[in-house]
C-alpha cells in the first residue's frame, strides 16, 4: 500500500481578515504600557475608577495632576453626602488579579475614618473650592501641593513663607526644602510652583482647588517614606454614581510614578534581567535541539523543525520584551519600534506553541500524516482563539488601567487563554482512548501500550504546565510581598522551559524513542509477509522503509 504524502496544516482562509486587523493594530497603536500615564474619560458613569497599581520603594515618588474634572450636573448633586475625590491606599493584593474588592462594593472609600494600612483620601469640596486631605493609618509619607489659604493674617504669613520656600527650590524633587516656625509648621516645596504647609500632629489638611470654566483641577506630589513602602492602588471615586440614577462626568488626569532606580514598579525592576537571561537559556536549548536534529537527520520529521522554530521565536520574543522593559525603566514609556517587534514575536510564539502542542497530541507526522475531521476542527478553533488572545493582550498593553475597556479585555484574555489550554487537551484524550481500544487487538498490544504510555505522560505534562502557569503562578502573585511578585514571571518562564525540554525529550528524533520505533504502516508489513510466504517473488530483492520512515535498506526475501 502506498504511503499517504505528508501534508502540513495551513492557516484557514477565513483567518486572513483577523491577521490583517492584528497587523494594523500593531502599526497604528501607540504604546501606553508606561509609567507616565495620561487618562481621559468622557461621559463616564462608574462610581469607582481604578487608575493604577504601583509598587513603591522608600523615596519613590507619585505625581498626580487632575487637569480637568467636569461635573455637568453638579448643582443637583449633594457633595456633603456623596463625595468625589481620590484615594491612595497600600494594599497586599494586586488589583490586576482582583479587579474589585468587596469593601469597594459595600461602602464609599472616601467616607472611611480608620484604616490599618496607610490611606490618603483627597475629597474634593466643590462648594468651597478646596480639597480636604485625610491621612489614615501609620505612615511617614511626605505630601507636597498647593495649600488652600485662609483669608487671615497668619494665613498670609504662611503663604509668603511657602512662596519663599518655592523660590529657593531647585528642579530636583528629591531635595525637599523645609523650614521651621514656632508652631511646628513645616514648609515643603516642589518644582512647578507647588508648596505645602503641613503640621505633623494634624491628619486633616486642605489643598487649593482651581476652577477654570466648568472644570476643576489640582495637583499633588507624594514621596514614600521608609515605613510606608509597598503596593499602592490609586482610585477615583464618584460616590453619587452609586445610586441607580448616576450622572455622567468627564475626567482628565496625568500620573507619573517613579522609584529611586527608575520608572518601573518594585515587582518589575528585576524583569529586564530575568527576560534577557531566559532568552539566552532558550536560545542555548534551541541550538542543542538543532544539533540533535542534524545528528539524527534521517529520523527527523517536519514537526521537529517546527519545535525548533518555536524555541527560537520564544528566545527572540524574550529579548524584545527585555528591551521594552529597559526603555520603560529609563524613559517612563516604551519605544514604539521595540514594542511592535515584541508584539509580533509574541504573536508568532503563541501561535506556534498551541499549533505545535496540538499537532503532537494528534500524532501528526509521527504516526500518521492526515488529520481527522474532528482534529481539523480543533485547529479551526485554536488558531482564531490565539489571534483573539493576542489582540486582547495588545489592547491591554496599549490601554490605561482606568479605561473601561481594560477590565473587559483582561477578562477576555483570561477566558480565551483557558479555552485554548482546554482545546489542546482534546487531541491527546482522543489519542489515549483510541490506543486503549486498540491495545487488546492481537499483534498490536505491545505497540499500542508503548504509545499509550507516552501519550499519558504528555497529557500529564500539559496539565501540569497549565496548572503551574495559570493557577500556581497567580496564587504566588497574590501571596508574595510586593517586591517579590516578579517571581510570578520567573515561575512562568521556568515552567515553560521545563515543559519545552520534557516535550523535546519525549519526542526526540532518536533510535531509542518508542514513538519512532513503531512501524509507520502496519498494512505494508502484513502485505510483505503474505507475498513472501507465497514464494512468488523468491530470490527477488525489494526496497523497504525502515522503522524511522526515512532510511531505506535492501532486504532479500527468503
């Protein structure tokens, strides 16, 4: 019987529009995965907007510039009962993992009067054009902003003292100027004309709120103390919109976060070194794999080269990822060209990963050359889902956390990723069931049992890989201290490397691999036996394929 020619699964034609859309998203999108944020919301109705999460070390700084807050129906709103403003709270949980907490759903955070963790509340008083600042919890943060001056002699004196402090201030925000007075007042100054007069014994402070037309604006600068370092969540609250008849509002805010070593969050500082190190490891493993393929070139199938391409693509993707984080740390924002290169390689890596895993699970090129109809349907599902997952990932990277689309696309990415992981298990399960049914057939038991053992190991490997990278890693991200949360990425990359190595070892192109020791076409073997026993071709030489399907050897029929 003639062996069917090998066919390579191709990308369905109906995916071409999706791939073109992804290409234009890469070209037209401007990277926003920065630590210098600019968020613009129009006709927003959410009562709480999570602006950002950032891990601060001691002497880290936060600059918030509310450029325009517009409340079109402010005359109908009772701000004494329903406050509007910002909250900055230190948290043990990353808001990227849990979008909303139960505390946010039960009570407006701006009304809190006590807190275990450091908490700063900036309540906007529209009627008196001021911002009331409340400091809760033990903290040694230094706040600097334009103070709301009272029309008294002492207030005028304090304003003159603040102005004098600003005049002596340079452009380095790390060198706050201080001066004392008999009442214990401390004057702290900042660049750009901001000054704040604080009293260490008081927890209630008042900042100036400026009104320009129908919008309000104010700014503040916060320097994190050694006792208060940690993971902080910055939120905007409009407690009136907790009611069913909430009114729309518009918001424009600029945020700049910085640690002493750069613009990266505390958990992201080790990532550039981690990614470039893992890129070198994956590249080395890919070179070893290519050497193995060349050494056993007669036992190599097309899927082996596909596995090599996956390892090289993973390595290049990590290089671009490391470069991207390096520029974020130094410039506060990514360089667009490097970001686009990372997105392209990330797309290719994701597509190659799931296609390769699915092909290995079906046994394509190893034990058969044609995919069944239901196996083809798996590829029709996995490939579009991978395109959608990469589109969601790029949109998340290009969108500010406070945007209403951010949470939606993050949920889409999580769901699609789980669907892809579940879909690639089906071919393995089908192969296991088929081998279990065939293991009792006469003459095939030993062969099928070897296959069955290998597929079971592969199934366990995939399940463990999904479990470690999707569940254990997330639990680690939640439970670890803020400065050690980079171990989440470390676990993901190490688990991926171990999975690649084990998969390569199980399906290596070697003579002692049970997957390649098995006959490729059992009907050919049976036909050869029948023809030999008949004696019709006695003394005639014939050419027969060996077990690996590549070498040919001459064999004389007895």
